[in-house]
């Protein structure tokens, strides 16, 4: 019997966040773990202890192949390690998280450094850019304004307010134009900004046009 959503989140929800923060990086990449810790200390520091417990429980009670095949356990995504090394790596992660909580050693605030951190910090902006400004945008909308209007017309006002906050947060960061271009790409935008706008100027224009 496969995992139900509630059971998944209760047993593996925060473990999953730690693992996904490492996707696209080597398992022992400090940048990936630092990005996870920086975001959690900023938004929900209690989650670090939850992740530590879930990582340790999973490492101490690894699933057999049959239960994984049946979908009864969380399958660890590929992080570039042989199966025989996964258990040790999970324990090492748990130890690092435990040390972080016990010492209160939070990473210094910084611009997002990984794909996971960009989306964790700016989820609604990622939803807008990835959903309305993908490579299919020219086939679906007349121009950038039409795409934005479609997003606004079909999106809950609370989410639009969240987007305004995320844009304000992003624009407050000390970024160069190349950094703004990187942010747009990391968050899913696959088309260029309108011809007359730089990446940073278009982000400012987006913020100004939201209701």
C-alpha cells in the first residue's frame, strides 16, 4: 500500500526538503546544506529539529527493497552516492543539523545560492515565471502584459499579495543586472523580458503593475 500524503509528510516531509536541497549538487556539497539551513533559520527554525529526527529515524530503520517497490517508504532520490553509503550520509546530515540547533549557528543572510533556495524563498514568483513566462508564452499570449493580466485575473488576491512581498524582497537584495537575469532563469522564466527592459527594470515594472 503506497504512502498517503499525511503519512508521507508526518514521517518524511522535512527529510524530503533536506534531500531536495541537495539535488543538482554532490551529496557532500556544503553550499546545498548551507542554503537549506539559511532558509530554515530565516522562516521556520523549528523545522531543523524535525528534519534531524526524520533523517535519523530513516537511517536507523532503512526500508527493504520490497517495501520501497510497493511505495510504502520514502525513496531517497539520486544524490550521487552508492546505495551502501546513503545511510551513513543521512546520519552525517542529522548530526550536522543537531549541532546547528544546539549551537544556534545560523548561516549569515545572503542572496540565494542554489536552485532549491531560490524557489524556497520566492515560491509565488517562481509560480508566475515558470507558469506564465515559459518558452510557450509566445504561443499562449500576445505579449508579457497579456500573460501578467491572465495571472492576475486567475490568482487569489492573497497570493498576489505574497508575490508583491517576494518582489520587494528580491529587489531589496544587492544584485547586479546579471544577478537579476540569473534570478529570473532560476525561477523558471524562459523568455526574455520586454525589449525595452533590463531584467531588474522588468522586475520593478512587475511589482508596480500588480493590483
